[in-house]
C-alpha cells in the first residue's frame, strides 16, 4: 500500500513539473471567453471552436505568441477577471460600448452585428421592439440585449447566464421573446430552432465587437491591432469569415477591419509612453468604496430577503418531507424503506443545480406545462433539503437506545405511538444542531436558483457587476450579508438548544 501511495505521489509531482515545463519559455496569451455564444465561441468535443476562437488564434500567432490559452469564464465575470489579472484579453463577442470603454481598452472592431428578437412561431402579435411593451423578455446577463430590453416600457426582464437558458425559457412558454445578437439567434434557428421559433424582421441598432484588453495596456493593444491589420490584408480573415458565415460580406468585412485596424495602429503610435501602464490596477479610496456600497445596499438587501424566504420555506417543507422519509427509512414496512432509500440516494447523489434544471427546464418540456421560477426554486430546494433532513432524522432516531422502543412496546404502545411519544422527542434534541446546519447550508445553496433568472442575493450581485464591473465591492458586500444571515441562524440554533436542554 505504501508503494502505491508513493507511486501516486511521484506521478502527481511529475504531472505538475511537466505542466510547468510546458509553459516555461513560451509566450502565452490568456484569453477569456464564455463558450455559449455560437457561432462566435462554443465547445465541441472538449475543444473551443467558433469565429472568435479561430480569429484570436490567427491574431495571436501574428502578434508573436507561441500559445493562445482559452479560459472559460462567465460573461458577467469577464471584465472583473481581466481587471484582476486572471486573463490578458477578452474575446467573447463583446460589444464596444461607452460604459465598457471606461473599464477596458478595445482593439479595432473586428465584426459588425445587430440585435434581433426571436419569438415562438405562433406569436403573430410580436414583430418589432414596440410590440414588446409589458412582455416577459429573456436575455443573457450583462449583454447589450439585456441593456436594450431594460429600455422597453413595462417589460419584465429575466436574466440568464447563457443564451441557451434564455431560449429554453422562451420554448417553455415562460418568456414572450428573447433579445440577443442576430448572428447568435440565427445560428440557433439554423440548428433546429426554426421548427419552434422565428426571428422578427426588426433589426435593432448596429453594434461592433472588439477584443478587450486591460485598461492602460497599450503595448498589448498595439500588437493586436497590428496583427488584426495583417490578417485582414493577407486573406486570413476572409477565410475565417467564409468558414462561419459564408461568402456574402466577407471581403467587405475584411476591408472594414483593415481600415479600422490601421487607424488603431496609428493611434497607438501617437499614444504617450507615460500612459502605457496607467490604470492597469486602478484603486479607489475608502470613501468612494463606502459610497458605492451604500448605493447598492438596498438592491442587495432586497435580494437577501428573497434568499431568506426561499431558504425558510424550503427548509420548512424539507422538515416535513425529511421527517416522513426519515421514519420510512427505519419502519417495518419493506416497500416504504426501499422507497425512502431510493429517494434519499438519488437526491443526495445528484447536484442541486441539476435538480433545479430538471424541475424548471426539463419538466415543462416533458409535461407541457409552465412552471413559475419561484415555484420551481421552492420545489427543487425543498426536495433537496428533505433528503438530507431524512438522513439526519434517521441517524437521530437510531441514536436512541433500542431499549426505549422495547419499553414502549412492553407497555402496550404501538410502534407509531412509541415513536411519537418516546423516541422522536428525545431524538429531536439531538438533531437540532445538524438541522441548523442544514438551514445554513440552504441559505448558501439557494444562490444556485439564480441560474433560472431568480433575483436572490447572489443574482442581485451579478446584476450590479454586469452594470458597474466593480467586483471587489459587490462580492465583499454579498459575503458580509451572507455572513450576517448565517451568524443569526447560528445564534438562533444555540438559543433553541439551551431552551430544550433546560426543559429536558
């Protein structure tokens, strides 16, 4: 056994050293993207593919890099990741906007797009942006589609982590329309979505995509702009464009990129050397951070109230489910024991995130019904909590001396009455601390319901970051609110423990 452990340890060391050796001496460009934006970036058979991926690899090679390393990051976390130094560049179909230009430096625009709207085929009442008034709009978080949706009067905007989730919301009938970039929506329709959905003829405002570098990194942007001009002129860009979008517009797009890149190269050459490193790691004063946190606190607190409500209802229902299945796990009826064992093993053996997806996305497609996000969150969290409570109850009951049950039965009590009047009251005092831990765990795990557009505490934090890119201040505030909530629950459990101990 020692030899086996020694060999495993040596193998691990060799793997680490091998990885280090591979990167030594190489010029590596770390590129962040969210690969759920086909045909620009997506994954297939474990590889990053798409127009953006082919283009940045070609540009990186022209810029003198030995390797372009793609890092999978959520779209709303790309700019914070860039500012923190996790990545060197963002290549993720990012639209060039004034707000983003304050946080990052964009290279020359490499693609011109526009926003589009898709609806279910049978929706004949929606044909333009004006028809979306008062409707439920599904959009990916932090995108230009979300910004446009929030300008629609009286519209209910539901944000999702990916375009795929937003489209599923539409297909399930829980949203009236999806707003996103037209090439991405067109790709979805071409891959089978046209059987269920259609794109309106309304083309909203032209947009340009650009590579985003860290603010003040003039050296990198100059190299990339020069490389973009080169790929636009030597035919590389045209071949990549034709591969993903066909013949139409390839030459025109290459010509536009060449002109924009040359302008950017000239602008880089005129930049002051003193500004080259300016703003790479911008800092804020304490007063500025405090004012920012004070401004976002009302939104975060509203999200915290939603978190508490979901957790309280889920654990409350979970207690009922858990006590029922916990007793079933140790009852004398064999079919009931099997049923309880299957339930607890399945729920505890699958992630809560998967269970949320099953309830909210899979069930509506299977049953042909629409499930409200709040109901889906409560159902998934309650069923999940119930499985863990069931095991807590089972362990608590089995910790009571078996002689207690025998004594109750010898007095003429039935199995059920013995459990109710003798075993469960004693077991409850023992399981109170783990039940408190379950509630604390649910407070934190409830953040997963954000994937279905539910605006609890974590989702509110993501929404603020998507708008302000101030990740440090936001996540610090969110963490402190979670800490306060968990400490409050801990103190409540301690109080109940002492109360029951005094009454024992």
